[in-house]
C-alpha cells in the first residue's frame, strides 16, 4: 500500500476508522497517511535509523506498507537528526535518552488516559465520546503544564550540577529505599482501582514529605521508592518521618521500612547507580518493619566520626550511641547478596520529628 502525497486524502476516516480514527486525528493533528519509508525520506534520515528510534521509544513494529505516521513523525525525526548533528546526542546518549523518554511518557500517558476516562464516567458520558470531548479541553492545558514542570525540573537539575562543580557523572549522595511492609498481602484485598489509588496516595505523601526536606524521588520500583538527598541529615529525617507515620495506628499511611547508604554514586539520565545504591537496597530488604538501617558511610556522615573498630568485630555496640537528633544501635554484621558482613546501625530519632 502506498500513501498519497496529500494528507487531506485520509482525513475523513483514518486508518483505524470510527472512534480510533477520530482519536488519531485529534491527538496527532492529522490522520496517519505516511509509511515508514516516506517518513524517513522526508526527514532525510536513513530508514534503519528511523526504525531504531521508533523501537527505542517503545512503539510497536509497523508493517512497511502501513500508513501509520504523520508529518509530526517527520518533524520528530528531523529534530532528532538536528540534535545528532549538533553533537548533543551521541549513539550512547541517543539510545539511553530516547529509551528513557519512551518509558516515562508511556507510563504518564497510561495514567492520563485512565484519569480522563474516569472523569468521563463520573459525568455519565459515553467512555469513547467523553474521552474525546474531555481531551479537547484538557490536553492543551496538560501539554502546557507539562512543559512548565519540565523546565522547572531542568532549572533544579542545572542548579545542582553547577553547585556540585564537577565535570564527571559522580556525586556524593545519601541514597534511601523505602519499602511498603505487607504490600503483597494488602494488594490481594484490593480491587485494581483501589490498589492504584492506594499507591498513588502513598507516592504523593512521600513526594511531599521528601521535597519539603530537600530530597528527590528518583523512581518507584514496584512497592519501593528510591530517594536521594545531598544531605545525609535530610535523608535521615525523611526516612525517620516515613517510618514514624507508618507506625502510627491512627495514620492511614502504610507501615514502611527503609535503608540508607551514603557515598559516591554514578548519575545518568536522572537515575543513580553504584555500590551505594545497591547497599541501600540490600539494607531495606533486611530491615524490620518501621525501622531505618544505615550503612557505615551514613553512620560516619551523621555522627562526624569514624568507626574505628577492627573489621573482624562481630558484636553489637555495648550501648546506644547518641549524637544530636539521632540515636544509633549497632547490629551484628549483616550479610546480603553481593556484600558480606556489612557494618550496620539502626537509626532512631532522639526527639519527635
């Protein structure tokens, strides 16, 4: 099948026809009328490159003769080609950045469509026609708001980079994983909608609390959240407040456990990597409900002193150690996957947070 050179020839029905065709035209600006080859030719990009970018973005394979693309796809390829020509996107950066875009926007789109469909149902509108009507009013505003939020986060990220005054990808950060206690058993008692609402409420609460104390949520992994902070004290306060709220029977916030590690991590595309991240995850997996475990790096940063005991010491500290707002209780060495005999402390607050 060969698509005509005039997009108007396909405006009436659309490839999908019916509501799907209307949705295509509504969201893409026109009904798809170009094949992969035609898009690549118009953008001046090799077909193999166009297909690779399409797959990295997380989109399904399209038969070569199917008219599934619009002039917006041509423009997207042209912009990508410009960034490659300017040296912004090397092959390595291209793969990582485009793949990150695909994952992030796919998840965001799923949530937004579910939200719009829910709103349509609440006003008693037909799910398909209501979705089109609401999106007509909402999407321009959502698009503008997303651009604003993105620029604000660019400013924050740029400010952090300048403040660190480092030319490399490494940074010294406090890293924390927060895990919901009893997630599996609780999720079995909830409907899909109830589970989504519960998780969104949890993430929203953690986000507000984290941002207020100077931390940043990197990502969620199932029932876990990965949080970082420049200051170990800020991270300690975040983890202690989350576990305090989770332990309060009168607070609907779920019980959680947390593990904190402090040290140098590798940052890339908004994510963090390295042994410090791995240790924080391992500590979380062995922490008791409503408790916070910290590694040697976090302990030394929070106390301002080095742990001088010999490496072969394997007994808890003789007494709780107090320092300012925190109390530390030394545990026996912890052996977890990839790390044997970690030095670990239970972190507690000496006063209510």
